[in-house]
């Protein structure tokens, strides 16, 4: 979250990431966007980390932050069991074609 990103920047960190944000919720809810994407002018550059199980979800979330952040990260490493059951995080390591499609669609939709 923003307070943590400020602390690590005070220690000399140049680039920071958001916590993992569920793309589906981020796209569906303005409230989720307001809570998850809280930032300010000092919070630059920032990379947004999304968790998604489909190209459509990831691309839609990426499109919403395009031009507002330095980059977008697709979480392909979360090892938590709930995430793997949802088909996100580390579960994507077994689906390279899906990951490829996710990245392609996100790039096409976000410019």
C-alpha cells in the first residue's frame, strides 16, 4: 500500500509495486479501484501487480491504469493454495499460452 511504498522509497528504492490486486474486482468496482490504486505524486514510478485468470480480465484491468502508472505486472508466482485454486498466481506457470494471450491482449488494449 501507499504508506509502505513511501517508506521503501525513503530508503532509496527507485521502483515500487502495488500489492497483488485482483483484476476481476478492480474492473468491476470503482470502490475497489479507489482502495487498491491509492497513489500520489511522490509515488512514481509505480508498477501495478494484477492477478487474473483470463486475458480479458487482465487486459481490462491494464486498460484502466494505462498512462497512470509506469507498468503492469501479471502475478505468476503467488503460491498460496487459494490463488492456485482460482487459477491465478503460480497456477499460470502451467498455462504459458494463456499468459501469452494475457500479455498480448493487455498490450493491444492499453496502447
